[in-house]
C-alpha cells in the first residue's frame, strides 16, 4: 500500500480523532458496503431509468429511447447477505422485465424476485448483462488489496469530516483505477461513500466482451444510535455489447427498517432526511 498523509491547513479535527490513522479508516469504511450487523427487514422506493441507443442506418436516424420505472422493494439482509429481495413496479410498467441488484450487502441474482412479474414482456433487459456490470463494480470494492491500492486521509474543514480517498487498480488493467471517497462526519461512523469507475473498460471473457463506461456508485447512510442504516444508494453505468449501447441507472431509497425478530429491540424507521419521529408511548390500560 502507498499511504499519504495530508494535513488540514487551518482547522483541527475533534479531540481524539486521528485522520492520519489510514488503516483504521479503511477498516471502518466498509460498513456502508456490508450493511448493518444482525438481521434486518428493509423496504423502500425504487427508481430505474433504462436508456437504449439505436445507431443510424441507411434508412433511419439515430435514436435514443428512455424508460423510467418506479416501484417499491422489500428484503431481508442477515449479517451482510440478502436472503430475500422482492420488488413491484407501478402500473404501466408491467410489460418490462429488468434486473435489479442492491449495492448494500451481498446478494445472489437468484434472490431477486419481482412479485408482479408479467407473463410476457414486450421489453426485457438481459439479467446476464446487468449482472455482469453490477458484479464488476462490486468486485472492485470487495477486492480492495492493501498491497496495490493507494490511500490517504485528511480532515476536511468544509465537510466537517475525515475524508478517506482510495485509488484501486481496476481488474485486468495496469493503469485504470477506481476512485473511492468515504466521509466520516466528525470522525464518527462512515455515512457517505462515492465510487467513480474508469471512463471506459472492457470486461468479460474472450468470446463476449462488455464495454462499461462512466460507472458511478453512491451510498448514503443514516446513523441510528450506534448503528448506521442504509438510507440511499444509486448506481449508474453505460454498457456496450454486440452493437447495442445502453445506460442503466437505479436508485433505492430506504424508508423503513426493523429487526427480523419481534423479541429483539426495534430501531426507528430510517429515511435519508428528515429523521423519523420516535414511536408514541403505548397507552395505559383502561
């Protein structure tokens, strides 16, 4: 690992916060990607945008077609692994089949199910292509190698947070890197992670190469007591395959979280902002 220390120019971090302890910040930065400890039921709103680009031919002009989809999702994540994840799309979107993969935690494509799956889809986005793109982005973050990455940390006065930057070599490339920025407000838990991927790279085997371009991932968390719960995540990436060029954007807004078992204490519902009000006290028996 190559480590660089950058001193803040004018403002010091809170007492007891050491921005120069890069290894400690790296360990803590994975909390957003791994999800909350324990077992949780999570649900919220989903928004998807699918764009397809049709090249010009002898008889037609180039064309771009956008499909905006909205719906809801619910799932269970246990110790960082999704054991269930279902979603429904709003009326009017029932003729489109798309892949959907949360970026928080680990998930198998087989776990993702659409509850209102249409019997026949007039438009179907290949799960294999979407899975390859998403898995490539996740592999970069899962395989952070301390021996090859470059990392540095600093105290950001403007953000009021420790700022950790990591440059991670892209798989199969000697010069392309993934740039990851993680923020720790006031030196506490990480609540913000942004990953920017190489401008254009090819992934896949020798027979079938997929070109990925302009990939970005953004995670936001909300601190609830000692925990950081997922609040918002977005992913965007362009894909080129066999003459087809398209773009994929997904956003998951987490609106409710509760522990899997009724016997365990229940945390408040979470949302990006504002924080939810606490549940009312139970009424005394009459």
